[in-house]
C-alpha cells in the first residue's frame, strides 16, 4: 500500500543526496549486502550483513505487502521486531553515515516462525495436570513437555496434534514446569510457551475433633498434606454450614449450634485448587437448653418445673436457687421435676440438658416468686362496736396487706403496706370472718390464708324511760338489740356515781342522793367488749327535805314555819291543816308565815320541796298544837296594902297561864293554881304603873308573849281592891 509513495520519496531523497554531494563534494556510504535473514521468534527476523566502512548505523526494513516495519540498529546482526508470526517478509537494509544514507540493499525473504501456543493449565487431581491451548496459525503439531520445577525427577514430553494434553501419575502438591511449542509443515518449531503449575494436594488424613461445650466450638486437627498452602475445615449440618481456614494443621470452628449433628471434613488447597474432602468425622454438639419451661405452683409449697424434650439430650438437670442462696437440683431423664417451696421466696430456675458432649448452654433463667406468706399472729388490739384494730408481724414476700371482714354479703376491707389495719364502719354485735391476705405485685394475693372470727362489741342501748317508785328507787328501761349482753346503767353526778347491772332490759338503782342532777347512760358488754355508751339522759332526784323544821307561834292567829334550805329546791310549800280548815304558804325563802290560826287546836304541818323542774318531795310531817287562846277580861284587884290579884277569863280548853307585871320597880310574876283563873302578887310596891300580861304557858314551859297587855296604876291610898285604877291596855311588843 505505501510502496509507490515510498519510491517517490526515495527518488526525492536520492536527488537531495546528489545535490548535497555536488554542493559539498561528499558521498553517501556503500550499500550493504544481506548475508542471511532468519526468524527464531514469531515476532522478529534477525538479519546478518557485512560491515560498511564509514557507516554509523543501519536501517532495517521488513515488508509483507501490507505493512512496512523499520528498525534502526548499530551493527550486524540486527533484529526487526513487531512482526506477525508465520508471515513472509522482504528484508532490506541501508547504511547511514554523516554523509547520508545509502540505497536499499537487495531484498532477502525470511518468514517468521509459528507463534507460541497460549497455555491454560490446571490440576484436575492431585496426580495430574491438564494443559490446554488454542490452535496456532500454520501449526500442524505441538510438542508439550513437563518436569518438576526444581529440576528433580524425569521429564515427560508428548507430541500431539490436539489442543489439549493431560499428564498423569504426577506427585501431589508439586510444582511443575510445562513447556510447549508448535511446528509447521516444514517441521520448523515455533515459539515455545513456558508456565508453572502445581498439582492440587491430597485430602488431609488423621482428622481429630475435640469439642468445647461451653464455647460451642470445635477444634479440628490433621496431618499436614504435601503442597497444601492452606486448609479449610467445614462443619456441615442439615440446616447450616460453618467453616474455618488456616495455613496450619489445626483450626477451630466457633458458633456451632447446640443440638446439632455435624459432618466435619477438611480440604487442602493450593494455587492449583482444592483437594477432595477428607473422610467426614461426625460431631454431635451438646443439646440445646430446654425450651418452653413452665413453672407451676400446683399447691402451696410444691413447685412443678416442666420443659420440652430437646434433640441429642440424654438427661436433664433442673436447678432451683432461692433468694436466700440455698440451691437444690433434680436429675432426671424425664421432662419434669418437682420441688418443695416456701411462701414469700423468689426462686431462680434453670434447666440444662446433658449428653456425651457435655452440658447444654445456659438457657433463660426463670424466676418464680411464690405467694407471700400468711400472717400467723394476727392480734386484735381493739374491738369496738364499729371498729376493729389489728396488728401482726410482717411476713416474707408481702408488699401489701389486704384485710377483708365478711359478714354475709357485706364486705369491709382495707389495704395497707404496714402490718396493721383498722376496719371501720362495721356493724355492732356482728360476727365477722376477718382474713388478712398477703399481696405481692408479682404473685398477687395469697388466697390460702385462713380467716379469723371476730365479733364486734355490742350495740349501744337506747334508754327508753327513767322512773322513780314510791321508795325513791330509780328504774331505768332500755331497748336491747344484742345477743347475750350484760347491761350496765351508770348515773353520774356531782355527788357520786351509781350503777346497776342487768342482762335484761331494765334495772333499778337505789340510794341516789336527793337534790342532785345525774347523767344516766347505759353500756352493753359481751365477751367481744363494751358498746359505746348510750345517749345520756338527764336524771334529777327529788329535792332534799330541809332539816330542822321549826314552828313558832307569832301571834295567837299567826305561826312562823322555818327550815334550812335544801339543794336544788326552787320552791317550798307549807301546809297547815286541821279539822277547822287548811292554811297554805308558798315561798322561795326558808320560812313562811301562816295566819288564820285557831288557838288551842291541833294542826298537822306539812312541807313540800319543789325543784325548778317540778319534782316534789313530801317532807316530814309533824303535829302542831296552836297555842291556847289568850285570856279575856283581865282585871287587877287590890289585896291589902301591898298585894294585888290578877283575874282573867280562861279560854276554851285546858291551859296553864302565867301573869306578869312590869313596872319601874321590878317585874312580878304569878301563876294560878291548877284550875283557877287568877293569881295573886304580894308585896308589890304601890304608887307605880304596871303593865299586866296574862299569857298561856306552852307544854314546853314557854310563855307566849303575844297576848294583849293592860296598864294599871297602883296607888298607895286606901286598901281596897277597887282602888286599882285601869289606865289602859297595849299589845305586847
């Protein structure tokens, strides 16, 4: 393709050279002559020629009709590279000096040898190597040889017209050098290819497996294999595959699964590939931890632990550890164990499966808290009609206490974290089943706690009436609603406390002081306790009768009744009564004047003490005889020179009298003989004025001083009685 232009350029160059030679008078070097041209490599041709004097370099040219390849060389021989294999080339050469370039030499033909086959080698087995290549242009046969790369041993050489060849009976794990070339129809060999290939190793032997049950890890060891670069251990199960790789002769496979049967095999490998798997060794790992563990407290004090059966498990051990550190265990081939338990404890439960490989991994640790204990020393410290207070010792495992009191369909309850409870709003005189339930947040209430029978104190009685009989005994009646109760009635006041007791609905109290105010209450009492007192009822006793009742005759028709004032009395009523009639006086004082009294008559004197509320005391009665009536017709007669006779008319009824004369010269008294109505006073001085009073004398000897007084003048002239002069009369002062 470029040959025409090249010739044109050569002519131009030749002309330029000629011009230079003409101008400079210099000549180009001689044209060299090719001795021989040959090819040893498929991409080059080597040319030999005789040296041209003055030439400093040479230009080799190779043409195949399509391309021109030029190469500058210093001397012979020279090689043109970059050629195509098995191709015929025209080879020319030019010499070059400072004066210029010679013309091309006479051409010489040379053909490049065959290309080297491109080898692909592999080791299909530990004793063979497979060599493969693609067809080589113009090749009719191939020669392949193999030998150990270290030069030891024999050389195998094979000729073939195929494009593959297998060498067998080789040493496993050994590096071999493979050389191959092709030849053409003339038997000329082409380029050769050389490569190294190692045979694959044999499978390892003497596989040993040890199992670490705690780490779920298997340690595998074997006898090293010739030519192996590394090893791969595989643990294959139905559901998974685990492996490890190493350059040593042992390896550990971790993260194995419990309860699994593995086939352990070892592969040796090098750059040629892997060996066949070794004979598999069976490994049974430890069983998995039992699952679906269930814990039941079938009855208080009995724990049942059950679990599911696991693969590869020969037997099981269940461990139960209480929160106080005590641990027990159960060894069984079954899937259930029973343990004794105590209330209020937390138990930590774990179950392991065992086989020849050891103990299963630790599964879930379960905890089970038994119901808290029941309170055993419940002590009622107060039982009243509507309330029960209880205390007990704290119990293990209880976070809260639920106290319930049941009476029929009625339930009263209280919840508290303290070991005490006050049940209020209870019904009096009622039997309650009181149960203290221990509660924990985890387990709830212990429903097995036994109830305790508690009867509330009796109901308060209601006082219906209070009455006083003729003997001043207080009778109290109430309404009773309690069973088998004893009632105590209490009257309390400033003057003391009085009680009566009865199992019925009434009782009587005597001996209460008069003139007092009492607060009366009733209390019911049973074995359960005392009721609250009833509402109080005020009780006022009759006023006290005054002491020292005195009756004093003030006048003939008036008497004065006096007494000492009694407590609480508001009013006194005095009654004076006889066949002739009645006289009455009402007063707030301690005395009373009664008029219209008939003299010389027997009276009965009665005194009533009346309180502000109207209670009346009929006080002591006594008889009183009114004084004898004052005598009438009192006259004085002279008896001789120094005596007088006092004369009067006696009142009805028998009476004793006394006559008194009051003068400036003295007081003179006389008393009549029995049955007489006069008396004489002798040796009375005359010439004086006398006050004369004739008075009845009471049975006590007391003279009544309320009779009228008369004044007489006794003169000293004459000696007759008639000479007594009446001067007038006056009442007693």
